[in-house]
C-alpha cells in the first residue's frame, strides 16, 4: 500500500504519491509544534519579491487599536473589544474592560509592548472553540475532546458550560461522568492490591528493619521464595482445616480414634493461623489500620472458634464434675448448643483464600461496586415472591388438601419458582393456579437474565485489571532482584580483581 507524501507549502500545493520518506535531522529542527510554529517562515511562491518589499515586510506591524490581539500557544487571534466586553465575567472580558495595566498583566502570562499582544500559555486547539464562542455566543463541544482537559480550559477562560447547546451538554456530561467513574474504579482497583503498610513506613520505627522483613515475608509473596512458600502453606492449611471440619461430621470419624486425629489436626491448623496473625500484628506499622482491615478481621474469626471452644469445654467439664443439680445440667446443655454454633464459625476460614486469590478479590470488588444493582435484584425478587404468593393463595385456598393454606406458606413455592429451580414439592391444582405459576416462572426467567450480563462483564473487566496490575508488580520485583543480583556479582568480581595483584606479590 502506498503512503501519502508530505504536502508542499506553496500556493499550488500538490499531493505526491510515492514512497514515504521520513524527516531528516535538519527537517526535524525546522518542524516545531504549537508555540514555536509561528516562528518558522514557510516557503511560498511569492519569495522572489524585491528587496524593498522584503524590508517593508520586516517592519513592525501596526495593530488595530480596536482589536484585542491574543497569542495562545503561538497562534495569533484578533477579536474586537466590543465583542469580548459582552461577557465581562470571562478572562478576556476582564482583559478588555480593565484599564489598570497591572490587573491586565495578572490575567495573562506575558505581554508584548511592540506588538500589543497578550500571550497565554494554553492549548491553541481548544481556544479555537473559545474564539468561536465569543463571535457566535455558542460554545461548541466535539466528541473527540478529553472532558477533563476541556473543562480545565473553559474554567481557565471563565466560560461556563451552560453556553453550549443542550444536546451537546447532556452528552458531554454523560461522558464526563463515565470518565470520573472509570478513574474512581481504577483508583480503587489499585488500592485493592496495595498492601496496608508500605515498606517506607517502617523507617524510623522501633525494630523497623526486623518488622519490614516480617512484613515482606507475610504480606508480599513476590518479595522472596520464602514468602511464596508461606503464602502456599497458608492456602494449604485453610483447605486442610476445611476438609478436617467436614470429615469430623462423618459418622465413622466420630469414634475415639478419629476424633483424636481431628482434634490434633485442628490444633495444628489453629497454631499456624495464630502465629500468622501475630506476625501480621507485630509487623504492622499502624495498629488502627490493622484492626480496620477486612482480611485481618477474617483471620481473627478463623482462630477465635478454637480458643472459645477450649474455654467452653473447660466450663463444661467443670459443671459436670462439681455440679449435679438439674439447673446446672440445663446450663451445660445450653453451652453445648453454643459450642456447636462456634464450631460452625470455622467455615469462615475459607475466606482467607481471598488474600492470595485474584479471582475472589475481583468477585468481592464486583459485589461492592454493583451493590445497587444487587439490592434492586433482591427488591424485585421480594416483590415477585409477595405478589405471586398472594395470587396463588387467592386461587388455591379453597381446593381440598391444598398446601397453599396461607400466604406465608406460599412464599416457599414462589421463591423456588422465581429461581426456576422448581422442586415440585408444592404444585397448584386448578387451571388458574397453573396460569399464575406460569407467570411466576416467566417473571423469574426475565429477572434472572437481567443482571447476569452486567455482573459478568464487570467481573471479567475487574479481574483482568487486577491480574494485569498484579503481573506488573511481580515483573518489577523480579527485575529489581535481578539488578541487585547483577550489582552483587559485579561488586564481587571487582573485589576479586583488586585482590589478584596482591596475591601475585
């Protein structure tokens, strides 16, 4: 495919087809953007003028005193004072109305007395739209503009967005909101992977070097091989603990031998989780931030059931040994129920996997970002359950032997039908009841299909961004370790080279 050649700066400019030729170093020096572009005199076919006309062209230009000369980034604009004065609250309007030269100089970046030009070090491409606004009274907005850059420019010139057309303003504000939301989510995503304590926060602290080493070992799995091993061991102990809790409910494992093995396994896991939690607590630079962290709260919930169980079992044994009254035995039964509930809290240990799993982090981040959509989904489900359970009770309550004896009894059927599971344990008998059931199932299909695409798209987007950010951090740490290794090798080689002449002597 042929490339377009460069356009010649002449009165009869032509477009030459041929091989694309890059600029030479001399041409690169001539090619000056924006502010210095006006300093270059382009070639033209009128260059063969007489010396008298050339000298006349070099003479200072006589500017019209009725026009305001504005130099924006090297581009010259001229506009009448009367036109600019119609908008006195804008920057150029104040420049036209002020009579004090000191105030005028405060409005611009520089002023040329010979040319009577006010210089502004701003973007000239956007000022074209500002210039058009002063001449027409309408602020035009182009789709290809960056919203934040355009808002910054019009705020500098003192022009409000209300001067634009309503259709353009609505689209621009929507684009601006999307950009703000994107930047907000991007910032939260970066904060999601940033650890609570930066390595720089340990400088000047008590045992700062030691605490920094422990922090890298526990919180930063990419810092060393030992940190990776500890991260893998933490995930393995979580899985072993969950498997042990599951096996403890099996009838064959409730015998004495199996029970002893499960208790020993639970004790080993609890010791590992406790030591891990204490190491994080010791290496934390801020105790307040440590307690406010969600992951640290999960770690605390993971180890508390073990110690509460030991406490309740000791109380249980004390009541059995020293108290034989009936009311004491009732208290022991209540303690046993509480103990079962505390043992069930061990299931929350599986949340510890989110510390080392990008997918679980992305899922939690998606739920936090889409909580409004999720709440709306639960609201629609509740509305559907109440509506269709009331309809089903109204058409089925007169049928002999029906299960829809009341609206609360019909809630279970409505919830199962809306989820499109349909156990079949409760079914309508009349034609009207089946029509209501069909409407309930249809509403459930529509309801379940709406948020799935939104949640999935956001989850996949967040997961990709988290993974890319995580890979970038891992790559930078690996590169820094390689550079440090290279420096150490070079330092050792230089030391060996300095030692060799001494050995020869």
